C-alpha cells in the first residue's frame, strides 16, 4: 500500500494486542485498503483482527430503507469475514463512548479506521483518537487517491484538479491484495448479530420512504459493475444525459455505502485500452468529479452552506436577493411535488418513490429550488434535506458538491446575468426539451407508486 494513504490521528505509543478495523464508510471485504492495512498489521504482530461497525441512529436524515440497505450489506461483510477467521462486531451507541470501551475490553493494540471528509464522521474519529490510549490510524479506502495527496488545497474547478490527478494517478493504481484467512481465529470471536431481527426492527416505515431499486451488498455491487462494463459503458457518452434511458451506471448507492471500491472500477475502465469517448466521459465523472467532491468537503468546512460559495456567486446572489419570485413554494409543497412544473414534480416523485433522480435532472431539480424559495440558504437546506433524506446515494460529498454547484456556482463559472440566479448557470424546461423527451419522462414518473403525498398535503 502506498504509505501516504494512511494518516495517524494521535501519537500514542504502539502496544501489542489485537488490531481493530473500525469500518465506517467502506462496507466491503474486496478492494479495501483500510481492511488490508489492518490485516497486514495484525499478521505482522501475530495478533487477531476484529472489524467493528457502530450503528448510529438517524445518520444525516437517513430513513429506514437506507438503514435496511446498509445492514444487508454489512451482513454479507460479516459472513465473509467470519469465513476468514476475522471477528465482526456490530455495536450501537456513539463511537466516542462505545469504541474506547471496546478497545479496552479486548486489550487492543491498534485502531484503524476509514476516512470520510464529512463533519460528523471526522468529529467521531477525532473524539475516539483522543480517548483511546493506543494508536489510531486513518486509511482512505474510498478514493483512488486520498484528497490530502490529490491536492493540498480546495480546488476551484474540475479543470484545476484534473491535471493534478493525471500527474500522480500512476502511483495509485496498485490493486489491493486479497484479504487472507487469519492463521488463528480471533480470541473473542464475533458478536452474534440477529440480522433478521435487526432488519425487521426497522419495519416502521417513515412517511415517503423510498424503495431500493438495486440489491444491496458487495456481491450485487461487483455484479452491477461487471454488467455495466460489459453492456453499458460503450454507450455512456451518448445515453447518460437522457433520463428516459438507463445510460448511467447506477453504481452510486454502491459507491456511497462502499459496497464497491473505486480502485478496481477505475482500473477496469482504464484497462479497457484506447481511450474512447465513453471511457473518457465515465472517468471524468467517477474519477475527476468524484474526487473533486471529496476535495470540496475535505477542505471546505461549510460544504453544506452558502458560506462555501465562491465570492462571485455570493455577490451575484446577494445582488438578486430581493428579486420578485414568480413562484414561491413551501418545503411541504416541494416535498409533495405540488409545483406548477410537471418536469420538476416528476423528478421529485422519482426521488421520493425510488430514492434517486437521474443525474441530468438532479441539476435542474436543485436549481428550481433556488428559483422558487426565498433565499439561497433556504434552497440549500431544502435540497440537502431532500437529497439526504430520500436518495440511496445521499449523505455523500457528491451530494453536497452537486447541490452547491447547482445553487451556488461551486466549481462552475459565471454566466449571463438574469433574475434571482444572477450569474449562476440557469436551466429551463425548454433546454431540457432540446435534450430529451420531457413528456415521456413525466408520464413514466407518474406511474411510480406509492407516492405518499398523493392524498394531499396541508402544509
Ligand atoms: C443536485 C445534485 C445532487 C447530487 N447528489 C448526489 C449524491 O447525493 N450522491 C452521489 O453519489 N452523487 C450525487 N450527485 C452527482 C451525480 O448526479 C450522481 O453521482 C449520479 O447521477 C449517480 O448515478 P450513477 O451512479 O448512475 O452515475 P454515473 O453517471 O454512472 O457515474 C458513475 C459515478 O461517478 C460519480 N459521479 C457521477 N457524476 C458525478 C458528479 N457530478 N459529481 C461527483 N461524482 C459524480 C458517482 O460516484 C457515480 O456513481 C448529485 C448531483 C447534483 C447536481
């Protein structure tokens, strides 16, 4: 492993004792640098290896179906680890209370954790690192190149990050060695988890809970990757912007929950040989845009607020703050897809029922929230709450960057000035009509059931 993928989070003296890998974001056994690193340390010290997951209630607005999706993925991880004589423990509570106690109970010698640039996850890791008396090492298993290596600062746009990624990509293409069976079982074994009971205990549905369109877990994720590489990638540049086609990979829930690692995916695409338009277009998204979003959240503490917008965008939005809005909707009207615009309502319905919006329409969807609410701050809050609360791939740097791009010009440039938006890029239904068959999309979304707001909303 490239040693720069790991960062120590405290300066405690090394101790002998089992190694713990705190799985936070990368819920897989294959292609996982953090697990590989933890195992290598355990094997060289001759100690057992334990993997711990801490179930936190209501993470960033996640709903029951998101938890169910995640737990079914974790069950596969636990089963695969048990076959490799690696203990798996599902704990619940706050990490800063639960993890130090667990480390003490098994007399651990080293804690390894995933990396995430999001505030809550970062605060958990820092609090844990402070409270344990053993070394805590963070390993980025979620990116091809860790954000602290890809760039030392917040980047302005894809055009400024792209050459940096290209320059160092060669140093980060090593495949992750397969996880080995441990020579002796973990002394304390795995904690029994009643997966069925746990999943069933989540049965009480949130209103408007989305239904997952894809099977959760590592096996399904890698199968979906293979299917896309074989059947979808060659048409990606032609079809990805048409919401009536399944031209995108559909891999974002897997990448978000870490059921799929980006390393193997990017490597397989790069290995497809001569760079065609489709390969280039896909790498631009899965490598450049994805790592740009990580860069944004890593270096910008206010990634989910107006403070994160570039100065030109803050100025232009402030200059248009008092512009009259032809349409103003409440959060409730928006959530229930009760606007005058059938295209927006269809995208919102797709989000609420299926937990996703097509990538092209995600931009349109967020920009209209800016147009129809009383301020960019309100628009940011509503867009983030809906995206995090419904999308299977939500609560992710890609979401915060995508919403800040749409509403606040982050990673974008200035365009011709117009009401409300100022110089922020505008999107219209007429523009969408030039790109795809809007009526077809609207009528196919109208079929989606159950839409919990069909009975009406009093807000
Ligand atoms: C308002 C808005 C909100 C968004 N919210 C999310 C979100 O919550 N989670 C999320 O993963 N993506 C988000 N995106 C980015 C993008 O729309 C999705 O990643 C993509 O549509 C997911 O579908 P896919 O996996 O089929 O993508 P594909 O087109 O097949 O792309 C493959 C992968 O590349 C990455 N990718 C693609 N487009 C982008 C992008 N613009 N920025 C960063 N990475 C990208 C994703 O990891 C994606 O899974 C958002 C974009 C906008 C404009």
